[in-house]
C-alpha cells in the first residue's frame, strides 16, 4: 500500500522523482530551434488555435480525443505560466501522441510564434489559408457563372435552330401544296372532270341506242303453250 497516496494526490517525494526524470529527459532529448523562442500566451487568440489542435489530433490519433485536446489546451491556458515551456509540453504530451508528439509540438509552436506577432493574435498561416480559400471560392463562383452563360448561349442556339427548321417546313408546304396541305394542282385553266358525260374526244353528248322491248301476244305464248282456237 506504499503507492496508495499516488492515486489520492502527488506527494513532494513523488513530485521530486517526476521532476528528476523530466530533467533527465530535457537533457537527453533534442528539440527544434524554434523552442528557444518564448511565446506570451496573452497575445495569442486561443479561439483559433483550438480548432487546429482538434484537427491535428484527429489526423495523428485517428479520432477526436477530447482528453488530449483538453490537456493540450490546459497547458496553454495556464494563467500561472503565461509563457509555457514547449519542451516540457512535448514531454507531457508524449504519453498521448507517442512518436507523433515532436511533429505536433513543432507545428503548434510555429503557429503560436506567428500569433503573438500578429495584432489580432491570429497566425499568419491561418490568414493566408483563409485568403486562399476565399480566392478558390471566388474562382468557383466565376466558373459557375461562365458555365451558366455557356449553357444559356447553347440553349439560345438550339432554339434558333429549331425555329429555323420549323419555319422551313411551313414555307415548303405553302409553295408545294397550294398553301392548304394538299398536293399542287398543275392543270392550269383546264376544267375539272364533271363525270361520265365528258368522256370522249369532244364535249358533244353521246347517245347510246336502246332497242325497243318485244312483248308476247298472250300469256300462253310467253309460257310457250299452244294457242287456243276460237
């Protein structure tokens, strides 16, 4: 039960052991040159730093780890240490980010150095990224407008072509079919046929002889019976 106090709080002896281990790591580990520059967190707009930390942790860990995010933000928001030590931060975050910790801390510290030099406390990298995003959005709007105008011109050309084809068919029917949809009549001034009476080489009437009917003298004759004597 000698270590029971570790879970309830850190004793002075335990804190000393941790400090000694931390000092050894500080002496043996290599850090980037930008860690030599201090950052005054009172000049940094942390509201724009937090989303970057969340995104970077997801990129390194594979999911949104709120524990890591809150722990990193807590190290930056410590009012008792307005100028945090990036080397100690890296050692403290190694247990969470393991081998990705150096890359994370190097990128974070560069952003913090840019932020403290900015009047608004925003890293210059963020400003440039936002400008590029706005340029791309504007370029996308221009492309959308150009595509809309191109489609409008194509629709107008197609409509004109349809009108031209439709007008040509209408004029053709009028000339070739008498304007009423029928076939053309090329007989000139000749009169139309008036029926059977106009057959032949002249317009004179044609008479057809009809023989006179012959009737039997009596019913008996019609039936082929012998005639009775009177």
